[in-house]
């Protein structure tokens, strides 16, 4: 996967649990866990907006692009 | 965010209607079977009259032949209603992928009902007129409004099955976006 989700790092630096964030942004813990592990097909702008608001960060702080290498 | 609750509730209601229809159909099949066993002559003559053939004296095998054709018709209807009930059940559970597979089977069975409808006309005409004098025996096949209606329904159901498959993919996509 070329997009790395850094949500767990942001949560750790903010000393916030997944459950707490999920409750604040109004999505299920299961969906937040899937987002953390990068096992989702997309993120809605309103989810991203809510995460950035609660974690006081920018979208770029949450994601990182790492090109896939040829040998996988 | 989409709220699927209204359509899930509608699917549950339609599932109940299909269950009731299936029970009604089972009752009709049982009534026909009882009539066939208790008075096969009357049952055979009634079925011949319903198929627009003059009802004369018929041999036992003719009565049973006509009843078998009608029972197969009822069986096909039973399969269609069972599939429709399962389809609405899957939709009520919020599983469009399961519903799309069942919709495809439903379309196949509608095509089968069309073919069986044509074949059964031949069988019924031959059986009902078997004992008639030479020259009055018939083998008939008709293509009219009922057959065209079933063909149209089967065609619509085939397209609906494909639409269901596409809808299931879109729903899966929607579920994987948080």
C-alpha cells in the first residue's frame, strides 16, 4: 500500500485512545481501527475534518505517500 | 450518509408478503392433490376445461397427466416465491451481495417458467384430446399475452439481477469508505 496512515502515531503523541477519538468524531471503533491499519478504500472529507479538528493537526500529518518498490 | 432503514423495512414487509403467498400456493397445491386423489375424473375434466378443451371422459392416466402438469406449474411458482422471499430476506439483512446472486437465479427460473409454459401447452393439448376421435386430436402451442408477459418479466428480472450485482459492488465500496 503506497499510502501509510500515521493516525496511531498522532494518537500516541496526543495521548488519546482510539475509543476516545472514535467517540469524539462519531464513527465506530471498528472503522477507526480499519482506518489506522490502512484497510479502507477511502476517507470522507468530513471524517478527515473531524480527525484534524480533534487532533489539532493537518491532513498531511495523518498520511504519508511511500511509492511501492518494483520488487514489492 | 445514506440511511438504509426505510428500504430494509420495506424488504422485511415484502418478505412477509412472499411468505404468505408461498403458504397460499402450498394450500392450493394440497387442495388440488386432495381433489385429484378423491375424485380424479372431476379434477381432470376441470383442468381440461380450464385449458379450453372440451371435457369428455378421460382415462386415469390422462387425469393424472393433467394434474402432474399443473402441479409442476405450482412447483415452479413455489420456487419463484421461495427465491423472492430469500431475496427480500437478504435485502432486509442489508446483504445486497447475497440478494444479487438470488436475483440471478430468479431470472433463470422465470426463463424456465416461460419454456415450461410452452412445453406444457403441448402436453396438455395432447393429453386432453387423446381419447377424441381421429381428426379431433390436437397438439397446440400458442404465443399470446401471458407468454409475452412472462418473457418481459424474465427480461426485466435479468437486467435487475445485473443492476443488483452493480449495486452490491457500490454498497461494498461505500462500506469501505470511512
